[in-house]
């Protein structure tokens, strides 16, 4: 805590030297990543909070962290003693960052680093603060001035994502991007996001924990495709792959100069949420711009047949690894052992790593026992871990990165034989929401916000709720969180489209007692076409048993019970061929059908 205070003091000194009264530090880096390499974790360095979402604002006299409900408990713990106040986003009493700064009479000049802020966010601050008479200075990387021992930018080698997994060559992808640009009236696109670079160029990397991406920018014009990265990152086989697809390789930092020197007939498509502010400002002022969603974002979200087959294969293998893990856990507790939450996460990674296609986990495993399960994005450490016992609820949210796909799954299990009636009711209401969403049939053009209530109605009906989103997009051997679609209460105009893969993860949390979440991945597929248009449905991809001890059958409708039994049977049918005889017998028992 004293170290955080010292860092805040050093930052305030350089703020004073630059005549800055308030400084904004987002969680993102210059590629606007959710998960960032160590060298750009400025928000974590200044605050000690290591959640994936949050913004710190430092003034001359105080500091605050704005984050959402997923991180309220974690942030409160990590900020204790730092003098940084937790600002709980979404609560009526919490002002937005702009409202907070507008009310500070002593704040005249507000600064941030333009490379680590999206155009959308930068505009929001500039417009809201300038109305209040505040000056915004966007080209100040003050953290770099005080973080003297920051790690170097990673330069790990890229590797090719083979066509058998990617399903489409870079040349063909670029042709489709150019078609989308032309349809939008543009001919040029700057690519900031690391996963969009990886997808378009059919390359992967390991510069960011859990995400198989590497540090690079991209630039698409009407007649050129450029990749901006470090020479150390390009082994001969990757250079050959890129060259065969017509890629021009440029030094990493030259992207800013090249954008400033684009030809006069360039019409640049800019996605305000996915282009960093510095790159936008580098575009000559007189050039035409088209602002809309990046076409790469949508093309990447709609998975092709090869990617779908990869998901199908990886779900069976991931389900087998999880089955072996849960067998190990049950046997360990039966023998009187008490593995910790941290040890459980390590053990699960080992089961996944036995797969020859495994590369890494897809995020830090959330292993929450009892009250820790109520911390939505809890991260166990050797120091914080509870020991598991043969009683109470255990929430396990985990995933793997495999060459042929990405997994993300949550299961809540009772470690005792007799969960309480309250635990069973809460679990079953979450399960009902999960099933109703999984069974949804909806017309073309439906957005996630229209489907969200299906997952929440069973909880809402008894005055209960959860604060996180119900679903997010999933990358294919890419980031475990990706857009543009989601399922949540926020209005997102992106419709749920055929081929998209999204999570289905309703939950419920009792602070200090337990957390419940059930998560599968679902793929949008055609359902029917009538006089009223096209209708879609979901295909559940994830294959792992659910804990029937926690199900109150009386709360399920006949339709929901039928879905549950069919899913459990499918898990056994598809996963058991990968298990040995004893493991298959264990899974058979866990997936036995329920009856009234």
C-alpha cells in the first residue's frame, strides 16, 4: 500500500510540472485490449487493482477507481489502504467520470494518453469536459515518466494459424474486407485491435497472457496490405506465409507516420470504439472519414465451417478434461484431502494441458468456494485461497486456448451430498434462465438485449438478479471475450447472426455465502423461414455435465426438464468415448436423467 501511495505521489509531481489537475488512466493499452501485456498495465501499476475493467482518475488531492459490479468486492479488497476510492459504476449514487470532473472547480486541465484511449472515449471526455470549461490535453503519457522500471514491449515470435483451422486464407479475407470498405464508401482501414490483426493475417502470438495475439498494427488500402510489427517477431516461416499473401511488413512505430502520409484519395473507415485516438489524429484533417463498426469485427464474429468443426472437436476434448478434473476433485475430498482454490486451478490446467492441441488457459481460472464464489471475477492466490471441504458450493469458471478453438465454461457444483433448499432453488432458477436462453427461437435482426430477459425472468420473478452480462462473443483460438454481439441489458445494435458463437452464463450471488453461474457456449444457427421472415435458434456447443444434486425438479417445466435430460445424455454420448471405462461409468451416473 505504501508503494501505491508513493506512485501516486510521483504521478502528482509530474502532473504539477505539466500543469495537469486531473489525469485519466484507462485499463486498455494502445491496441485497446481488454487483457494487456505487462508493459502497458498502467492502471494496475498505479492502483494495485488487477481486474480487466476499470479506470483510475487522479487529481491533485484524491484518486478514484471506476469499475463495474463484477469487481466491486475484488476492488474493495485491493484498494484498501491505497487512498484510492472505489467508485461503483451503475449505482445511482456514483457519478460518471465526466460528471465527477465537471463538479471539481479546482480541475482546469485534464490529461490522458491518446494512444491508450479509443476515439469514442476521447471524444466523450473532450465533449463533456469542454462544455464545463475544462481543457483536455490528450498527448500526455505521464505514467511513462514515473514508471521507470516498466517491462519492455514483448517481442515473442508470431506463428501461422494454418488454413485447416482458419478456414479462409488472408488473401480471401482481405478481399472480403475491401468489399465491405467499398460498400461503406471507404478504401482504407487502420487496424488497432490485436485480435483483428491476428484474424486477418492468420497469425497468432503469445505476447498477452491467455490471448494468442502479438503486438502489431495493420493497414488495409485499396491495393496494399501492411503489417506493422517488430522484426524479431517474424521467423522465416511466418515471413513466407505473409509474403505469399501479399503482405508488406513495416516497422511497428511507422504506422503513425504512414497514416499521416496516406495518399490524398484515401477515404478512411474508422471504428470509433476500435481505433486509438492518436491514430485517428494522425489522419490528415482534410481527408474523408467514414465512421462505423469495423468490418473485420463482424467478419471475425461469424465463424466459418472449419472454425465450427474446430469448436465441435475441442468441446469434446475439453469436456473430457473437465470430467477427469471433477473425478479427481471428488476422489480427493473423499480421501480427506483439502486442495485449495489455487491448487484446484493449477490442477485443472494440467488436465487441459494433456491435450496436444492445448496452448494455454483462455483466462485466469475463477475457482470460488463458498463466499469467494460470490466474487464474480475472483482470482485465487496461494495467500487468499480457501481450502475445499466436502460441503458447500464451488463455482469454477475456466477455459482453454487450443489451436482449433477457444473454450469458456462455468459449472457450479455442490461438494456435499445434500445442498440446502435455498441453494437448490437459487441454482435451479439460474438453470431455468440458462435453458430458456438455450431454447430461444427468434427472428432475424434480434439483438442481445431482446434475449437477456429470458435468462433473468426466473430470478426476477422472486426479486433476485445478477449484475453482469449474460453473454459475450468468443474468439476462435483468439480472445475469450470478443464483439460485436453480446447479451445484456445494455442496448447494443448488433444483431445476433448465424455463425456467431456467444456465451450463455446467467448467475446469482449471495455476498459472503456462495455464487452460482452456469455457462455454455452457444452457436447461432437457422431455425426456419416463414411468411414472417427468417428465424434463428441456438446450438449448445459446450459439453460438460451439470450437477443434478442442485436441481429442484419441481421448479422446472416439462420442456425445461426435457432439455436438461437431453443435454446430459448428449454430454455422455459425446464425451464418454474419450474416457476410460471407470471414467465413463462415473460420467454415466452424473448424467443420469432426472424425473419428477
